[in-house]
C-alpha cells in the first residue's frame, strides 16, 4: 500500500511542533538535531505518514522503533515482518508498506542535465532522451524507476544505475527485473514504486488524516 501527502505548505511549524510528542523519543532527538526547518518538517511528516499506514494496514498504534540493517536500510524493530520504504521531495512525502521488500522514490521536476543523464542512463535511455520533446520529465521517470528498484533491493544509489534499462516500458504499471513497477506522475513531481506484489494501491492523504 502506498500513502502520500502533498499539502506540505499546510503543515506549518506550529502544527509540526504540536505533533512532535507523538514521535518516539529517539525520533524526537533526530528531529532536534536537524539544523534546517524543512528537514525537521520532513522527518515529522514522514513518521506520521508511516504511523498512519501502519494503523490502517495492521491496526498498529504503538510507537514505531527503528533499526538499521548492514546496508543502512531501516526496518521496524518490533515488526521485522513488515517492510516499508519512504521518500520525499519538495512537493511530496510518500511511504510504501508491504509484507515483502518494497521501494519507492519521489522526485520533483528539475532542469535536465545531459551530463548527469550520461552517468545514470543506459544507451537506449540516452537515445530516447536525445529525441524526447520533454527530456526533463523522461529523465525523472528513469531516475525514480531506477532508484525505487535499488531501494527495494537494498543497493541504494550506485554506479550500477546505468545497467538498468527502462527505455521499453510505456505503461504506468509493468513487470520487469522480476518486480512490479508502478508510476504516478503529477505536474510537479514523479513517483515510482517497485514491489514484489501486485496490484499496488495509492492513497492521497489530507492534513486531517495525519492530524
């Protein structure tokens, strides 16, 4: 299940501070360690989003405690059988929850940089980018698909990104690399999910849901 929240401008500093106490002590300390307000905000909203999803999917309401595997991928100490992945950008915060490994990536639209594309895209993808009327959106599509796959496998961003090729799929959902992929495009950002299960359901949450 995928939960995402777009109305980040409505989540004011006052609202964040009101809900900070809902976070476990270690998470509160992590929030306070951030220097920039946007990082504090994202940390709070991400936890609230995950907590909401855990309540909806598994009726879990107790504070969530996190551990980290050797590859630094987080997991739930008290519920290791439940898998999750998180991602956020300037426009959106998203959480993916499953009983199997899952990866999600969300990125806001940024100017297209051919030099960056040359480092992370396959030859087939680069060819499509060169002929595309909207290389900015196409590159973000490729990037989020690759990162969602690498986050699902636990590899993270590596120099292997260019070995992954997503030049062929054209549908919003497709099967590749023994995984199910789902893409969700908005005018200001792109979301991609990589999962071992299908179908995937996406829920857009409101401020009231989180508060």
